[in-house]
C-alpha cells in the first residue's frame, strides 16, 4: 500500500493555480517526469495514506505535548491533494482559472519510501490481480497537463486515507495511542512491537486493539486500533539485496507465506508488513512485492479492509509509553520558543500570517520520522536561526557624536528594516543623565528592505556630554534593538548666550555708528567755523582798529532807533 506525505505548501484549495512553466530544459525535464509520475500514481493506486507533511513523527509530537505542532500535522494531512489537478500538476479548468499553466513549485503527490504489503494468508486463495506498489511513470491520456504531457483523469484520484498514524519505532507507545484512539483512526506499530506474549504455534491476526491507558491488549473490541507487523516479511522487504540475493529474498517471502498458510490450513488470517522508512522504491522492491502476492495461497487486500478486519484475541506484549530522544525534545522546544518570540514582530506588520507562513513550513520537516534525533535537532536549529535573523532585522544605524545646542529639538534616528514586510515600531532615546529627556516617536512605519529616519523629540537642560542608547521596540513593547549608543554633546545654555552676544554686538555697532555720526558732524562744523574766520581776516580796515562786528551791529541799531523816535516826535 503506497503512502505519501504532502509538501509544506500544500493548499487545501481543490484547484490551486500552478506555477509558471520552467524555462530551464533540465528543470522542465524533471517537471515532466514528476507530472507523469503523479498522474500515473494517482490513476493506478486505489488508496493512498496521507501522512503529515514530510512524514513528521506524530509520536514525538504526542510525547512533547505540543498541541500547536500536532495541529500543524493534522492540517497538513487534511490538505493532502486527492487529484492531479488539486496537486497542482494540471492547469485549473476555465471554470475555475484560465491563467497560464505551469508546474507547482512543490508537488505533493509523490509516495514516501515506505510501501506496505498487506497479504492475507489463505490455503485456498488465488493470486490477487491488484496493481503493483510502484506504478509506471509513463502516463497515457486525454487531458493535457501544464508541461504538454497528458493525464488520464485530472479530476479523479485514489481514496485518500487521512486517519492513519505511523509514528517512529522509538516514539510509538501509549502516549501516542491516547492521542490517536478515535473509532475511525488506526495506527501502524513498529515491527518489533506487539509480538505474542506466549509461544503461540500459529500466526495471529494483524489487527490488535490496545488499551491506551495500560498498553495491554484489549480483547473486548475496545481501545486504540493498531496494525501489528509481520517482522520477518518487513525485514525482507526492507533488505537492500542485489544480484543473487534478490532471488533469495523473493523465495524467502514465498516460503514464509507458505508456512503461515500451513499453520492453520482452514483459517484465513490477515498479515501486515511495511518496508522500513528510507527503503528505496525500485524494480527490486516491486519484484519482492509481486513475489509476496503471487502464490495461490495469498490474496492481497486493501488497507481499509485490513483496518476493519477482525482483531486478534491473542495477548501481545504490553506497549510502553514511548521514548522521546533528548535531541528531539530540544528541537521541538526550541522551535516552539522561536515561534513564540516571533509573535510581537509579526503583529507589528500589516500581515502577521505572511510572517509565520515564511517559517512554519519548516517545523514538520524538521521532525521527519526517518531522521535521527541529531538530524532533527540540526534541522530545528536551522529554523530557529532563521527566526533569530528575522528578530534582528530591525536595527539602528551607528552614528557619530551629536551636538545639541538647543533646549528642544527633533533628534534624528536612522532605523534599517531588512524584513520583507513594512513594520511599525516605537523609537526612543535612553540617556544616562536626566538632563536630557526624550519623548518616544510612536508607531513609525519602516519600509521593507530600507532605512527610515525617525525624529525623536528631546528636551535638554544644562550642558555636558551624555551617552544615549537608541531603543527600538514593537508597539507592544518588545525590544527589537537597543545595542547602539551615541555621545550627545549637550550645550543647552549656548542658545541664550549666543543670542545675548549677538544682541550685544548689534548694540555696540549701533552705538559706534551714532558716535561716529556725531563726531563727523562736529568735525564738519569746526571746519566751517575755521573757514569763516579765515575769510574775515583777509578784509582791509577803514580807520584805526577793526571794529568788532557785533559792536558795529549794535551801533547801527541804535541809530535806527534814534531816527525813528525823532520822526515820531515831529509834529
């Protein structure tokens, strides 16, 4: 039974818009092959198990108790596409979207490397005619895909089973089963789990009901439904044999099923096995699956029929709680902490969902069940480093010393935003001296991939050199950057002093101007008087000494007055 897991970008929409067709010949060739495989796979398989994105380990998520990541896994299962068109490999029909056709950037209909065979051992059964687990990669068809190849039925596909859980061998246990015990859910147990407790002389049924509280086998029909594997068949399917060993592997599969059939010739029993994660899907695996299903005493059955089959009444070994590796636990905790730290920054943008959508697709791939705990931690570290980079993408540009001579001013702060989205921030200054007070600049928009100058109002009292710390926060107070400082040379009294000096200078210039004007006028009068004196000295005298002009004027006036009086007295 093929299994598959959706890509991180799988959309729940039934008709996603494909990406533009690749122009690179090599990429175009790969797209054609992928489209052909998806088309053939979905037209050939009758049932497909939808695993979480990147086959994330549900057992690890259950043991960690992280309900958020468990929700992501559930959403990815529900988003698994059921048709080639929904997978993005066929252009949407004109009724939905008439845009250009092109391959999806992340096809999700490829099977994982963990096929499972589900033979039912019966002494009288005839070989099944069910299709091989590795469908042909050459489509036939009618409907043209976006790469000029064809798909048989772009809107038809297999039944998608979204109720199957397949945890890692180490994390399988009662903790996982407690989270996966609904009546319609069924789990796949590791090959080493749920073996018979006693030396039973026959092979029992594959389906086992387990009490999630105790881990014991439940024989009354209650409990979590689990499929126990036939360990020897699973081991041979997973064996990386080649050459002559391949024939041995096929013969061993035939022999095992023959032995099971002879144990109880009159009783039909369900046998379940999977190839281990990481097994290469190739012709050799297809040949083994064919050898397993070809004997006349074996009949293949679907996974759904297997899940609904009769449960065993043979007690199996008790299921433990499961083990979560320290590295895996650290990986989950670190990713959860990073996403929590990203919330304030995301909320400071116009589209918080877009911020998280750039990160969350990396969560489940970091917890792939086929990876070692160290690999999981490494993948989680890469994701947390990306979050750290985002959280440090809003920074203040360094500045040289600033001179402040006013009592109040707008202090310029250059803030750079390297994010893909505009972000709103509060910017303020934290001085180490109360003589400088700053008023935060609230809700300043910083353009994406650019630098913005934010002016912070400040008030100063007195003079001195003060160290000031730039502080940039989100509107809810989360600090984005407070690492930069600047020396402010504060000379707040200089404004009044300079004004007084300038006024005094103007006053002195005014007084100097008036003094100069008065002196110039006095000089001109003195020069005029000197000229008059010089002209009087040059005239000749009529008799004796020169008469004083003033006295001469007085004598003339007296003569006039005398004449006037004489004239008045004459009758």
